[in-house]
DNA sequence: TGGTTATTTGTTTTT
DNA sequence: CAAATAACCA
C-alpha cells in the first residue's frame, strides 16, 4: 500500500544525513548541489520533489525535472511513486532537455514559424544534409570532410550562434567554409521541416526570447525547476533554464564537476560559475559522503582525480569497509583480456557471491566491445551491449522508419530519398532524376515532395524537368504518400505501418525467399512493428508523431534492460549515473584511455581522467582494471603502454599487478626453461631461431629482450613482417 | 540504371 | 580489419 499524501515529516526526511536534508528542504530560491559519486544524489532529488509536494503544498505539475536520460526521468518518477503515490507522481514533468524542448516546440513552435509536424534529424541525417550543402556550394566533400564541418556547426549552435553571426566572426579558412555550409545547411533543414538535436534546444530558446508571452506561460507553469547532471549542460541549456526561472528563481541544479565528461559536446563548466553570478543568493550544498563503494574504491578514485589541476580540491569520504582489493591485470592481447573477463565473471558466478547481472564491462570506445562480445558469445554467458549496434541504425529499420517519417512529414526529403532508393515504389528513379529534383528544390525553396506534387498535377508550381517515364513514377510516389499521410491522422500506427509497407512494396522484398539473412531482417522489421503497437492506444491524431519523437530521442542508456540476469557491456560515457557491484574497466592503456585524440592539451587529458574516475566510481565492490600487452588497433597490432591513470592508484589497494600466470614460471632459474610450466612449456629463444606461430606462420627471431621473468622476442615473419611478442603468451614453437 | 567488385579510408565519446 | 566509397561493367 502506498503512503497517503499528508505523510508525516519524518518519512520524507528519513535516513538522510544533515547535508542531504538541507538539499531536500531548501525548496525556495536557487540551490546548487555539488554531489560526489555515490552520495545519494538520486535519492535526494526524489525526496526533494516529494517533500515539496507533500510538505510544502507545491502542485506536482508546477515542477519540471530535467534529467540526462529518459531512464533517469523514469527512475525519478518511480521513486516518487513510492514516496507520494502514483497519482501525484504522474503529474510531474520529467524528461531530458531535448524531449522537453521538442514538446514545447510542437505546441508553440508555430509562433516562430516552425511546422508542428517537424522531423527530428539524427546524426546520419545531419551528415547527409551537410553533404548536400557541400554539393550545392560546389565544394568537394573530399577536401572538406562533412564530419568536422558538422561538428563546427554544432558547436556554434550550442553557443546560440546563428549562421549570420558565425559568418561575421570566422577565424580561419576552415571556418569560412563552415560558415557557408552552415547557412546552406539551415536552409535545407528548413525546407525539409526538420530540426536537428541542437535546434531543439536553440529554437526553444529563440521561442522564449522572441515570444515573451509564451515564456511567461511556461514560467507560470514550471515554477520549480530541477536540473540533474548540471556539469554536462551547454550554453543554450543554461540560457533556457535561466529564462525559465528568471521570475520565480526556484532553480535547483545538481552536478559534479569531477564527472564532467561531455566537454566535446560543448558542455560548459562556466555554467556553474555563471549560476553563482546570476543567482548570487543561491544556497550551496555539498554531498561528499559516499554510500556506494568500498573504501578501497573510494580511496583509489580519490587518488586518481587528485591529479587534475583544474579542480576544486575536496576529498571523498566513506564509512564503508575496505572490501576487496582492486585487481589490475595485464593480458597478452584483447582476446586474452576478453577471456579473462569472461572466466572471472564465471568464477564469481560459481562462487555464488555474484550473479551475471551484477557485473559490467566498461570501455572507452565502442570498437572495443567487439572482442569482448566474441568471448561472451563463446562462453554462452548472457550479456547486453548498450549502444554500439543500435537497433535503429540497421538498414532495414532505417528504411522502415523513413517511410513512417515521410508519412508524418512529407517535406522530409532525406526520408523521401531513402524511400525512392530502397523500395519498389521508387524503382526506376535514379540519381540523375533525383539531382534534377534537387536542383528544382534549390531554385524554388520547396521540398522535393512539392516537386512530386507538381508532377502529379497537385501543385500550382511548374513541375521540374524530368523524363516522362520518371515523371510518371514520381507522380505515383506522390499519390501513395499523400494518401498515407492523409490516413495517418485516423489510423492506428501498426495498421498504418502494415498499409505503408504494402503500398510502398517494402514488405515485398523480404517475402518468398529462403535467404536466412533476409528473414532475419524482416524479423527486425516485425520487432519495430511490435514497438509500434504499443502506440495504438494513443489517439490516432498524435500516435505516430509521439512514436517518432520518442524513438528519435532515446539515449543508449535508456535501452538498458535491468530485468534479465545478464552482464552489461557499456561505454564509460554511457555508464555515467549507473552502478554495479562488479566492474571491469578494460583497455587501460595510453592511447585508449586516455584516448590518443584527447592527449593534445591538458583540458582534454583531464577530461579523460574524469572519464576513468567515472568508471572507477561506478563500482560498488569489486573493481578489475585490465590492459593488454599488445593490442590490434585498425588491423595493426602494436605493443601498448599501461595507462598513467592506473599508476595513480596506490599499491596498497591493488591485489595483483602484471599477473601473467605462464610468464613467471617460464624461466625458473638462470635462464633455463622450466621443465613444466603451469600451463605449457615456454622455450627460450635466441636470435636466429626459426619459429612457428599459430597465426603468423613461419618466422625467424631477430631480437630478444628479457623482461621480468619472460622474454620479449622480435620476429621477422615470412608473411606478416616484423612483430614483437611476449614469449610466454605467444605460444611460439621452435622449428 | 543498377549491381558488382576494387580500392581506399578511417575509430573517441552521443542527445 | 571492415565499412564505406569509387570505379566498373552489364
């Protein structure tokens, strides 16, 4: 039974320490909460909202809680349900910046000329738009990579700098180019009635600036605003929050500068300083007691982060027992590393102390998940990968989504192009025809769909010049989509989907085929359809729109499944905010963590250190840090150097360093090979020896270097060139 | 036009 | 190594 409202005071503040209580009860006016890892931040946030509602009589719909992921929003609501009941909890607004802004723009965007049917462009769509812009400007995409240009545009947008202002303040030739692309890019988005991720925030801010009445309405509505993960907000997000709260000034921000890991996404640490400037009356609360981790882990984390100079020095505290030591393990290569992780997890599971679900493997780059995943597949231990192989990035899903997006917003030319390229409906319409349409769009400023309408005799505009055969086909496309679009407001999404995949001939390409791969893909499409059915209960007029919006704005972390008993594989970035009893931090090597591309300056390096720190502090009990002697990156194997971050951990907290089981026994005394090493005998090599390797084949020893109880041999392989290998691990045979 | 193969290019991190 | 693009042929 849930507690009734009017709850006694103690239950809201029950079990909170003095600082936590202060964070919960300072409900009026601005508050800055600096919350260290594991300091009960999530709990405090939920209790604060509950307290406001139950004790201070604040109406739940007057509260806006902005979280970093939808999952965090969901968790907040769930906690709240337990505290004040589902009735009240449901009335709270909780969501990410992006989803909140999207909703605001659907409702009020028309005031600043935004079509409420707008499509949200994801990363891939954005790149396409940049490519198109380059083409329209006759610039060579080889010379100016779309990726760097897009990131420059995104950076400008995150600072609320529009194309005009950006063009005025360019500082290099590259920026000149970017400025021209930026302008063109915006035109393309506008023409397609599309907004990219940055626009969702930027346009919402523009709405607030240009329409004071609308802003006042939202200010009146959201009288209390909470922002979680404040250290990762950018300029525009700050300005949004500031605008929203400038009247009532009830703003509570929660963050931890030591966990700021999104600088590259224009998260601006100045937001904390500016908060104090713009809200000088703000109360400040520091949560420093760690309730999550063993003291070994807390101490290790503290030693790591201490090396950052751009930092308010403070120390982490815990009253937890020391627990297990941290295991640091050197593997031979990524395969061996993965194998170690798997067998260690199995060992822990067998011991009965942990389940699979208690463990997570964390890495710097998605690419690293490959070797780990292979080991899991072989071991038959259940696992889930967060991000990486994203469902919505599969070709067949993108195709199906394009159809749905097009139905919702026929002006979305990117989706139209996809449909024409990949379905029977577009068969016979080639690149030449499409570029004619493109040109027409450029001249008229109208989306491609209008060109199709003109060819179908449904527009007063003069149709583009295309071949008569193509004209007929395009008119057909127009008729089909127009019909589906018209039906969409009175048809359940799943039914609409069924009609759409038939009418476009999309379903057809998967049918009557024994090809197991095709069957597999169709299975994915059906999975998508299954997701759609859950939107059938919504009113037909908005169901499709809601689905598209939610699927565009899901974060990787949102897809985490906590119901099954499986190991989680996740990037360090996505792991922010999570915790696990057992954590494997893999690939702790220079060039990976810190990443090679983040070693140029101190600011970047310190962010990498924070990332490592985030990984360490996710751990409740057992932390493993692994690095490999040799790693194949890019198809080229290379000898690695252990990450400097590992070396910052005091030896007293470490259980074993450089555990190379076979290595120690390889050379027992005076360089003579041990008769029986634990696993296999390792020969002693000298220059000139002929050897055989399982993968590299025949070779000749070119050099030998003794390393702690082992040999590092350099070998010229006949087929694979020169390699450096560790004798004890390479399994070389004397030939 | 469309599908195939050869070459080439590149991997941070993500709403 | 493998995904993505370019050249190539049908």
